[in-house]
C-alpha cells in the first residue's frame, strides 16, 4: 500500500495484515530480481519468458495520442492519501501541454466508475498512435497479481478477485498503438501473509504495454512530503523533456526517486522498450 509520509510508520502496519511485510533478507531477494543499473527489464526467464513490445509498423499505427490519468486519495476502506489526486493533475497538465490530443482524468473513482473510465479510454485509444495510462493510488501484490484499488474496494474484496488488476489495465491498451506505456505509482508489497509467497517475486508479464512501476516488489511507494509524490515529481520533470526516449526518461526518474527517498524506493520499468521510442507526440517539449 502507498502510505503518506506523515503516517508512514502507522500505515505500514495498519494497511495490511500484521506480517505482510518481508524481512530484509526477502527484500534483498526482491532487489536481485531487478536490473539495478538498467531502465529496461530483461524478459522473465523460464516458462514466462516473453518480450513485452514488438514494434508496430508506422503503416499500422494510427494518428493521435490518448492518455488516462487516475488519482485516488479518498479511500473508504483503506488509508487515505494526500497527493495522488495532485499527482494525477500534474501528469495530466504535463501531457496536455505536451500536445496529447485527449487526456481522460479520473479523480477518486469507485470500482464501477474506474472500470467505466477504463472502457472509455480503450474506445478512445483504438487506432491511435500513442496510448498511456497513469495510475496513482493504493495497490498491493497478491502472489502473481498486481491489484489496484478504487475508492470503495476492501482488502477482503481484493482477495476475492474484485479489485482491478494490472491485467485489466494492459487489456485496455490497444496493441496497435506504436507507443504505449502504463505508469503506476503504487506499492508492490505482498498482501499474502504466508512467507513462502514472498520468497520468489513474480515480475509482471508485459505482453502488451511496458509497465513503469514506482516501486520494486515488496516496497512501499511514498506519498511525498510536498504536494506531489517523489515518482510523480520525477515523471513530470523527465517525461516532459524534449526528445527524451522512454528508456532514458525512466532511468532519470529512477535515479531521482532513489535520491529523494534515500534508497527506500526504486522505480522499475518492466518490458522491452526501443531506445529511441518517445512518449510525447512528435518529441515536443512542454512549454
């Protein structure tokens, strides 16, 4: 779960089951699954070995750019956040200034509204060249699943399979988009109290859109002491830079967040991204 800085110690215990957080040794296991110096993850080895992104020819990709930006503060059954809505607003403003044709924004949606908005994005992004989803809010891992919470979902409902999943977000991004990215500013701590569930961190299988997570497995994503989270602050700064490729921007975001959190949080990009692939339309700068 994503705690606020002010109540981080309290929420880290209260958000989840009492022993949901791994020992330091488990965290080190998780960190070894991450390429510590590269912005792009290698494919998962073994039966899950797949590459995330196959280049879509320009003749297939459409024109235009669409983004869905979600920020959730006011949780009914989980600790509230103070910056997720601000994060979503800042990212949406950056994308509009950068020339995105359509930016769909959802502040504090419940589960029904969030799923409806995801469907709206899917319809709007069909046939477009660039498709982006940005989610800021509460999230957890449940074994191999990444769960993302709307305002009204409980932990028990999430365990029962009611919460939105990372798979739902990936399914909403059209495969024909030439440039696509899912950015998630949420935690990846484990909801399952069984220590065996934490020994082998599962990496998301990125069959469609690459995924940029604000934290590595078993980490908390910080809400931030100012008006934005560390991840949102860095995302807006570096993805708005002119001519910045997704890989380079992700590297810079990671470095900024590691510095801002004194090593407590490390963003990671899952999936293959070509070095020169840029998120912003025509590589233009934000003014």
